[in-house]
C-alpha cells in the first residue's frame, strides 16, 4: 500500500503555493527565447575574475574562519560595516541591530514567522512583490492590497483598509513595501508620500517592513530618504541584499531592526539554518570594505541604464498608443498596462511564447484579483539587441490584437 503524501502534510502547507515567476525561469535557459520574465541580474555583469581572485586570497589568508560556521547573527565585521553604511545614509543602526540572512527573501520568511499569526491581514502594495506575499501567506497571513499611484501607496487607501479590518476585529499590524523602483511596477515612493505613510502607520500603530534590494541601482537621481531614516519610533524593519548589486549566488542579505525583534529573529534563524554562508559573508565584507562593491555598482548603473533606455525607446516605437507603461528611475522592472478590451495578459503571453518571447502576466502580483490586463517586463538580463528585437516582436503581436479588437467592435 503506497503512501498518500497529501494526507501527511501539515495543514499550514496549504498556504504554500509556487511562484508564478519561477514557472518561467526554465525559459531563461532556452537560447531561442527572449525572456523579459526573470528579475535576475545580468549574467554578463558578474565579475568572474575579481570574485575568483578575492575568493582565492580569502581562503589562503583567512580560511579557518571563512570555511567554518559563523554566529547565527552573522559575521561581526560585516554587520559592523553594514551598520556604519546605513548610519551614513541616515538609517541609524549598529551591528547589534542587524542580522545576516540568506538573501532578503529569508528575512521576509523569518519576519513572517515571528510576526504573522494565521488569519492576520498584512498590508501590501497593489500590485506587490510575489515573494513577499508568498512568505506572509505561508504563515497564514492574508495579504491586502493598498492602491498605488505614480507617487507610491495612497494613504487614503491605507487608512480606509485599516479601518475596514479593524471594525471586523482584525487590526492590521504590518505594512510591507518596496519603496525604491518597486517590484513589479518600477515606481519609487516620493518623499512626501513616505512622510504621509509614516504618519498613518504611527496613528494606527503598524510596523513597516521596508524591502530595498534595488535602491542602489538608480539611473537618474538618488532615491528619497528611506522609511528607516525617517523613522523616529523604531517601527521600521529594513531589508537589504547583495544579490542585485554584487552576485546572488552568495545569498547574503540583512535585516535591521530594534533589539527585541532581532533577538526573536535570531532564535527563529537558528532552527532554520544555524547561520548563513561564512564564505559568502567574508567575501561580501572584504569586497565592501575595499570599495569594490561601490565601484561595481557604478558600472551596473551605467549598463542597466542603457538597457532600460533601450526597452522604453522600443516600447514607445513599437507598442500601440493604448498600451501604457511605467518609466522607472532605476531597478529592473517596467509595468505594462493593456487596454481593457484586450485579451488578458496571460492570453497575450501565450501569443508571445509562440514567437519565443516571454514576460510575466500580472495576476500573480495582485492580492485582490487584479492584474488581468497588466504585465511585468524585466530588462536586466537580455542584451540590448534582444531587448529591441523582443519588443518589436511583441509590438507586432499587440498591433494585430488591436486590429482584431477593432474589427470585433465594428462588427457589433
């Protein structure tokens, strides 16, 4: 008699669902597909030789520490450096207020574990980063979208939502946000809006989880002061990562917050993985202290700016006027909105895949059933030639859709 494994899974596993984006990652391995799907750093920008040399020196000079377990909180020198960097940027933080995580995604998972009870409403942006929503849902959280405009989350929408759930006896306590070059829209929350959001969460006693993996990848001007830098009440938890600005393979991120929160997260991390990669932490620390990471970020800004410009220029040239899109000042993503009379973005994706072009349709980024006529495009991985070619192919598809829609309207 075989095992019926579904009968053995814990009830909470019903909250764990696969990522819509992960479904498309296999496409990035196919050389015949131009993929705007995955939000990966560009493979061509990995500093292979520099990383190889640094690793060799690191193992020779400090191998005993680099190859051994590290404290659960993380390498002290790395935490000290990150705390100093954050403090220079106005985010007052010491090493004791910071824990190293396996990328910022583990930070989200740990925060979900220590903050979210089953049935808790968790405020998120609408649309929002899939990985953040999945982390909270896996612990029984119910993600609730806060409407956005070109300046970021709308305070009136937040206040209305808080009041709605509070009257039902479910006072929200967490707001999750990606304020800089947001995934998936590319929108950056304005400074004015950040002050307004902070005032709202203070009035209703919420915590902000500020996820900032893209903030250093700015192509026009510096980002506004972070929520963490503006916070005067110790209610902002800050997530950072080396994945987008150095290499994702070392899986090094960090979480900064007040002492009681860091203490509880540390205990949760002990049962998850004991500690993050010692070798990765030592490498990140060495390259950061030597100024290499900052120099590498400067190179990435130039390279990604060119890709962003190529995608926006191609969209302006090839997409029908009714297809609109954001113009991000940094990061990896452009959010495309299709007219309501178009087929759904998932149907448009099917047409695109027939021509070997991929993007991510928008439903997975929505907590309220929206995104049916939206899609996320990433310009970080494809080369400029493929960006131009892929957008031209999609433009032809969208123009054909436009013509067919016009014929149907005329027939009626």
